[in-house]
């Protein structure tokens, strides 16, 4: 590749070790001084977090530690008592986000077709029909949809419904995609399918993704980083990087690096639950 470039645009010579280092991701979302209490009991106090751009971060921790609340505060669905959340220095108001809810059955509009569900946010934004169709067609190609999108949600399987939810969430090209337990209502086969689709969508769009999961395997499988939370009052127990190359296929769960990261994550989790 570089042979065809003029000499002036060739990068300066660097030691081999520097050339082979992956570029450090920049920060996309900053959470500063976040506090939240429910019924007078603190959940988060002066909580800080950086989310890296274009990466997948899984949030994992004990039941009730505040995984969903943290994600929902970042996504603007739950109001923090104090603190600041910025996206590239911008507020949520100036940022495009997508959200995939845990319960896909309740998340889709039952009175319109799957196709119209996906088109909904585009039409809401005021796009003209040809542009709406072009974008839905792109998503259909990206997700390699083989089922009939003219069908209504109740006519689809759970995995198909969740696929439609994910397509809808990506329709307006969000900067950040939030997913709360996207696999928890799916059978194993569909979990594998949705894992594949999420990875493909991530590779194709570079969207920053935040996934809450109560399943350790799901949490590690897709993650560039696993954000491990403590019990309440909730702090960061550890941020565990996981660098297995993508796309990760189902067999990746037997990869020694996957096994190592999962075991380490489990150890931290056990320590926190028993703390
Ligand atoms: N709207 C609410 N009102 C009162 N308590 C809440 C509310 N939302 C969450 N909580 C409490 O905050 C804690 C964290 O909840 P949540 O974020 O849903 O945990 P997780 O997703 O980690 O299981 C739990 O103890 C939960 O009962
Ligand atoms: Mg939750």
C-alpha cells in the first residue's frame, strides 16, 4: 500500500515496536462527579468514568449494584442527583444515541410492521420516504435479513424481534448505542446470532457501545473492556481489557485468552459479592 504513496506522506520511521502497538482509543464519554441515591440510600457517590470511543464496554456486577441505573443516567433516562456527563464535550441534547431495551416485546410498536418500526425514528426525524427506504435497505443488507419485514412484531420470533430493535436503534446512526441485557430473553441459538449481528454492526459503523449484562460469558464475549462494579454504594472494582481479535466466533469461548479473562472477572466478582 505505502509503496504507491509519494515519499512526503510516508510516516516518519518509527521503531518496530511502536508501529505494531494498536492506537490508543480516545475518550468518547466522560462521567464526572456522578451521584445518585434512591430513598435516601446512596447508590453512586462522586462516580467517575471514561468510555473509550468506538469500543464495546460491558457493565457487569452484582445484582442490584446499579448497572442499569448507571447506563440509564448516561443515556438520559434516569436523572442523576449530581454530576456531569459529556459526549465529546457535548451534552446529551447534542448527541445521537440509540437504546436497545431488555424486553423487546414491549419495545416494538405492535400496530405497525417490523419495517415501519425500523423506519419510525427516521420518519420522526423528518426524512423523506426515499431516504427512509434507502436507510432501511442498508440496515437490511448489514443485518442480512431473511425474514419478511412486512410482518407485525407478534408474528416474529424473539430473536427476530430483538434484531428489529437493534436495527431501529441504529437507524439514525447514533454515536453511542446502549443495550440493557440484550440477550437475557433469548435462547442460546439466538444469543449467538445476535452476538454476531452486534459485532458486524459495530465493525461496520464504529459506534461506541455500552452493554449491561448479568451473564459473565455474554459480558466478556463482546467486550473490549469489562467494567466491573462493586456492591452498593457502587464503585468501579476493576476495568478488565479483552483484546481478542474480531469478529469473535462462538468458538472464542474456548480461546485461552477468553478463559483467562473470564476467570479473572469471576474472581473479582466473587470478591465483591462476598465483601
Ligand atoms: N426508580 C427506582 N426507585 C427506587 N429504587 C430504585 C429505582 N431504580 C433502581 N433502584 C434501586 O437501585 C439499585 C440498582 O438498581 P439497578 O440499576 O436496576 O441494578 P442492576 O441493573 O445492577 O441490577 C437497586 O437496589 C434498585 O432496587
Ligand atoms: Mg439491570
